[in-house]
C-alpha cells in the first residue's frame, strides 16, 4: 500500500514511517523543509513537499493516509487547531467514496471523565477540557466514515515516551534540574496514561490495515502512572530530593506544564487490544525513565 503520512519526520510520525516501511508498505512523507525531505529519503520514503496550511499541497495520490502532524510551533493553540481541522477535511475529501483508510491522531487527555474513572475508547471528548480546541478534529475525521472512507482515530496518551521524546517528560526533567528538586503536585496520586512511541507506531499500522470505519483506538501501554512515581524516577536518576508541592503552586513551579501535571487522566486500551489484537511490548514510562536516555544532555 502507498501511504501518505503527515508529520512524517516527527517523534511519532518517524516511528510510523519506519513501521510501515518494515512491513512492506511504500511511504510518501509530507516534508516542509529540505532537512525533512533529506531525512525521509534517508529512511527510504518518498517525499511530498508541502505543509498543513498548504491545502493544495495535501492532495496527494495514495492508497491510504495517516495524519500525525500538528503545528506545535504556533503561539496560538486555537489557530493551530483550526489549521489542523482544515487539513483533516482536505485529506479526507481526497478519499471520499474510495473505501480507503484514513487514520487521524487525537488524544486521551480530553475525554469526558468522572473523577477516578479510567477513560475508554467509547468515551466522548470533553468540550471543557484544556485540549478542547483540538477536539473538533476527531469528529471531523470520523465523519468521513459516513462517506465511504475507512476513517479511524488513534488517541495518544499524555505521555508518548521513548528515545528522542521532546514533550512533557523532558520538561519535567528540565524543571527538576533547574530547581534542584523533583516535585509533584498534591499527594501525587493523580495518574497519567502513557505509551511507547514504537508501540503507538504499530497501532497506527494496524489501524491502517484493519480498523473499521469509525473506530476509536487507544495507544495506551500504562493505564495510569501516578505522577509521584514519575517524580520519584526523575529524583533517583538525578540524585535530587523528591517533594510534594501544593497543587495550586503547580503552574508556578512547572510553568505551562503545571496544569497538565496536576490532572488525573488515566485511560484504558482494553477495547483496542481486543478489537485489533494489539499488545504493547516496549518498556513502560517509569522503566523507560530508568534506562537513562531522558537524562542525557544533547
């Protein structure tokens, strides 16, 4: 299958490209720079020059599409989310009536949650969540299932970890280094769902090959890691004290991440495993921290 992949040189997208190529698929990767194009060529993929806000450039001939890109560099999150929705609509339109697969990225952290309850694939997105601006993208993607597109959504957990991670966990490590303490909010019992990038990449491939239209899938390995355990692992490796801070001080201590680090966002992948036979095989988040690569300064 010739697969068009957006975000093909990103942390998750590059793993998806490798997974697809190793399984015998051909990959056409979206590249907005010479550096990205060279990276795709080196990996063995074809290059399609363009960007998410270049809608004409998203109309590529392919047997299926996997969308992993998001304009994270934008200072205006709402505007970035609108750019993504327009891109999803454009990508989906290229597949209408074909029955071909369209796999779009979403997240588990924006799901409707009863306090203490683990989110499942059947849960809807919560419009009051901090990620609300991005929620319409999931609905836009799944709407194509009604237009003869085999559209599905892969929901990523708050922490997608592994070598090369540049998301939440590296920020937690950097804050601990800078402040000389590995802290956690409140009693640290609030939980984060997590998953390894290589396990996530495998799920994207299974979704491309097998998922029925309308499927919502969770790339979750760890159902809920207490944030206290994350802080403990960071403190052990950096040989720093581990301490609780009042929940209301999380934003001051962790900056932009503070609100998210204080959230309780566990999620299950039980239905995904049952429906597609997907089973995470890579290390969990705490085990991955203990391997040391998060603490190697580049």
